[in-house]
């Protein structure tokens, strides 16, 4: 059953930022957990190993609402060292799929509209917007302080290319990490599944640069746990190369983000206005297969390499059964964006499963 989403796709990003969250996330009702937290996640004791990834929790109001509804891992939306605007509305549309979004299907245009129904897959096209640190640092600190015993707020960030050289780009990641750590976040997450600004591929596909970025961040934040968020990587050799490059510095690997595809309206025209927005990331039920595959691959690699990283599964977690599927595939913790957006009680459903 789909509930009123806490992020309203019919409103602009700015309207959601200023007035959200909506639906049950706005009712103020707190769902309490009984007993002591019994799960460990990157050094923090939690009531559950489930939560919401970077994306839909736009600010401290959204994070606090998620924590009140029992999402014990709440990730503050990815921030930058400088302000970055959001893409024009619409930013979220329902994608019409017949079954899984395979890589083959993703090579052909997908129709999308504003009719949200089950099984739900969506596209989201925001462009990783961010306020200035003068805003988000105190706001993130406020969110961090709202976590009760058995909960944690994760601070997500990424670097921004400013026209300088590669070292400037790497340094900006480290600078962002330092600013996030200053807020009191116990766990940090770097977004390597974003466009590698100044290059065509996602940063997680650029092994050499990703390794430099992760090393610079760890040099900056020391023992603070670091999650790296990556995309679906079909090439097993490339995934192995990436894991070898980061497994001694990253404490956790989170996968996946989305699967990109061309998004069109019912007339076959681009559904998202503006330049370079024909292709957009798809998430929701259609990408569950890819997230499960990555969890299994990362578990196998962890064993092969005698590594110790935590595996965080994301993608198509719409119900308690999906959560269990991820745990069986090898995920140590599981996150949901689309499922959580349309079901504010998903965390409780999983705890009561």
C-alpha cells in the first residue's frame, strides 16, 4: 500500500525543503523502541540495521521525522562545500516498467508520468543540490543531536569541481569531510556514485581518482568511520579493482545508487526539462535485482580479500521481505529511499516482521 509520500513530487525541491516533510512524517507521532539496542553498525549500537540513504531527507526536519518513525540509520542529504542549485521541477516521476530494469532495458527510453502505483519505480533528477555550509553545518548538527539511543545520523557529502586541477577536486572532498565531521556526525559517507565532475563516468568507475579521494578523506577524518557509496558495477574485474583500491581505507561500501536510463513522456519527448537531463537515475522496485547482486558480490570479495568492510545494501527495498532478501544476500545493513518515501511505517514493518 502506498501512503502519502513525505517528499511531495508535485512540489518543487525548494517547496519541499521549506515546507516538508508531508504525510505521516509530519504528524509528530513518535514510534518508541523498547529494550536496549542490540545491533552494531560501524561502532554504534542500534535498535535495527535499517534506515534511509542520502537523498530524501533534505534537512533536519526530515531527519528528525525519520528518526521518530523508527528509521534508525538516517542519512542527511548529500552536502557540498559551496552552494549548488537543484535541477528544475519535476525532479521525481513514476517510471513505467514491466518487471526488472535490466541493463538491456535501460538502453531504451522509459516512459514516465505522475501516476504513482505499485510496483513502484521512480526516476529522480536533482543534481545533488546543497546549501552553503553556513546553513547546513548547524542544521546537520541539530539533526545529529536528535538521534536517540539506538539511532545514528550519517552525514553524506561529495566534492565539487571548480575549474581547478585534479588535486583541487580531491582537496574539496577532504574539505567537505572536515566540515561534516565538525557537526558531530559519528559516521560519514562519501558519494562516489555521483558524476565524476569534469569526466564522463561516475567517480566510482575512475579507480585511480576514487582511491585518491578516499585516502584524502581518511587522512582528514582519522578514525571516524567512512562509508563509500557506489553504483551498480556489472564488470566483476572492475569491481574487484575498486574494492582492492579502497578496502583498507573505507569502513563500509554502500550499493547501489540508481540505474540510469533515458526518461521520456507518453509522447516520446524528454520528460525532464533542461540540458543534459534526458538520462536520469531510476530507483525503486525495478532495481532490486541489481542491489542484491552487488551485496552478494561484495560479500564474496570480502571473503576472497580477507577484508573487513561493512556491506550496506540499497535498491528496491519496498517491504520487509525485501529487507530480508538483502540480509540473506550479504548486506550487514539495509537502506530504503523510494520504499520509505511512500511508506512511513516501513521501519516498523521490518521490526515486526
